[in-house]
C-alpha cells in the first residue's frame, strides 16, 4: 500500500496526466487524513470540519507560558551578547584567558612602551601560536555545540506564538498571563504555514543535548533562574512526543493540500569559537603590522636623509602620488600601494642618476681601461636601462591624468560611484593593474642598479690597490674628475646602496 502511494506521488509530480494526477493527489491526501485520525494526538484535529482542535491551541499556549521568561530575556541584545561571552569563557582555562589578555590591542600598546619592537613582535607571534594551540578541535567543538543550543532556544523562544494563538482566539492579547484564553477551532489551512515554521525550529529540540549546562549559563547571565530544569524537562518530553508523532507534519500536509510537504529544520551551525579566535589573532596581527610599519617608516626616514638633499620636495608625480592614493583610501577603494617608492625612484633618477652617477659612470666606462670588458659592458647596459626608466615612470603617471587612458576611466567611474558602488570593482581593477606595473618597475630598477652597486663596490677596493685588477689607468681617470675620484666612487656607492635598501623597504 505504502509503495503504491509513493509511486502515485512520483507520478503526480511527473506531469503525465492531469486527471490521473488529481486522483492520485486525493488518494495520498486521504491517506494523510487516515494517518491523522489514527495518530496518538488525533485529538488535535477535527476530520469532519478539517479544523485544528482548541486543544492544539492550548498545547502551544502552555509551551509559550513556559518559554516566555527566556523569550523576554533574549530580547535584550546586550544580554544575548553577554551570554555569548559567557559560553566562550565557560570553555576557557586560565592560560587562554591570560594569553588573550596579552594579545589585546590596549595591552600590546602598553608593552610597546617598554619592549623593543622586534622583541615585542616575536612575543606577540609566540602568544598567537599559544592561543591557537590552546583552542584545539575539542574545545572549539564544545563551544560551538553549546552555542548552537543557545541558538536553538533563541529560535524557539522567538517563534511567533502570539500570532499563532490569535488564530485560535482573535481576542488573545500578548502580555501577562492573567487568565486562560478562549480557544476555538480553526481551519488547518489557516495555520499550516505557522505550524511548518514551528516544526523547522522544534526539530532541533532533542533530549540528548546538554540542556542542564545551558540552563546554568542562562541563570549565570540573567542573575536568576529563567526556567527550572523540571519545567524544561516538561517542554522536552511534551514537545518531542508531539513532534515525533508526526501529527503537526500531517496537519500541515493535509491543511495545505500538499501531501508531500516536508519540514526543513532550521539547524544552527554557529562558529563562535573560530570567530572569536580569528578576531583575536587578526587584531594581534594588525598590531604586528603597525609595529613593523612604524619601524619601516623610521628606517625610510633615516635613508631619505642619507640619500636626498632636499627631503621637503620629494613628491614630484602629479597622479600616481601619495595625495591621490589617500583620496582613494578614504573612499575604501584600492589605492596606489607603491606611490611612495615610485616617487623616490623618480627623484633619484632625475636628481642623481642622470647627473652625478651618470657623470661618474661616463668617466669609468668611457675613459677607463677595463681588464674585463664584460664587466664594463654589464655596467653600461644597466646604466642605459636606468636612464630610460624615467620615461616609463612619466608614461605611468601621464596615463593617470584626467585625459590619460586610465585616469579618464577612473574619473568617469568615480562620477557614478556614489550612486553605484558596483563601480568599485572596475576602479579597483584599474588601480591594481597600475600597482602591478609600478611594482615591476621598482623590482627591475633594483636589479639594474644592483649591477652598478656591485661593480662600484669592487672599484672602491680596486682604486686603492697598487696594482689594480679592474681598471688599470686610475691616475689618468683622476684628471677628469673635479673631486677626488676614489671619494666620488665611495660616496656614490653608499648612496646607491642606501637607495636599494629604500626601494626594498617601499615594496614590503
């Protein structure tokens, strides 16, 4: 009989014959009606009039009265937030609590005043590892299971009991339970939707969960007992018995005239343990990043003073600039990550590479008698590439002007951005592509200028030797330099070494 019904249900939804379908659906609905009349809780249903009995309303009213203290408590967002923290703390030991405290931004800021930056970063990383190892899978699963129970109770407590009860008693008023309402029968079609929503919540109330622990946490958070263990046991027993009987499911199927309706439980899958851990470690990592950034900025400031004569006029580019970058950052868009580095590169090429360093290299490469022409050729090619780098930077900056190919696209997108935030993806794509180009420029520059740096370092030693090995006519070359040649090589070598260090810091 059951197999025949299933086959008919499948046939009904396959779309073969409308008349047959209608009869098949009626057959299944008749079976649902029979199941209802034979159910343990058949009293909840009146088959002759297709109505839910007032006793079903009374069942929900009793349940509502029991759960109301929890419902009222959980309306307070501050209390539920505190409950979340209490659940977390219930699974933490003293070591985890102390480690988490050490990783708070406020404590890290205090530690920063007395601890060297490098050592503090090392300590923070060790604390992060300690916190992560302390949060093993067992602890994480325990926290999440417990909070899932909180969510289950929250869903049950916030079910729209008043809305359902008003279907049984139009005069039902939600408030203090001063007397028993007068429930009347109600058509099952009228309450089918509400019963389905209730089942989606109630399916998760299972007796095998650690409800005692949850009730203790609720009491600890509220400062009083919201519901006793005996009362909650009554809810568990009564609710599970009704749900397991399938009577509510049958009423929904019959009332909605959808015999294959199936409940979809609203099962919570909270991950508060992982979220808590990620929040702490992320904040700690942000502190590390700030410390590192601060140290990098200090190093950059020192190098700038060593490299450039006038540090107040370093921002020369008009478009791929720090000022424009900050504008995009304020709009929470991608920004010019390498604006600082590209500006330093532009200044260095313009003020030093094309003047002092080029002049020195011309003396060494054109007038010098090298014992190994491959070395001079390598140095000459690197210099040639560097001198052309200024043009590449100029093109990049020009492309971002209002009339440039990239700048005009960004400008047009920004005009639409305030009313259409989807433009952000388009703008970000353009800026990120430019950043990739800028990074490639800096990396290639580092490679090329490192070639010159390597040879100058060698020449610093060679010029001091009685019997030079790299260039054999040092005395002759000295005549073409307005300043002592050996000192110029030393000074330029130091400046280039500092600049390479500066570029590496700017791309970290």
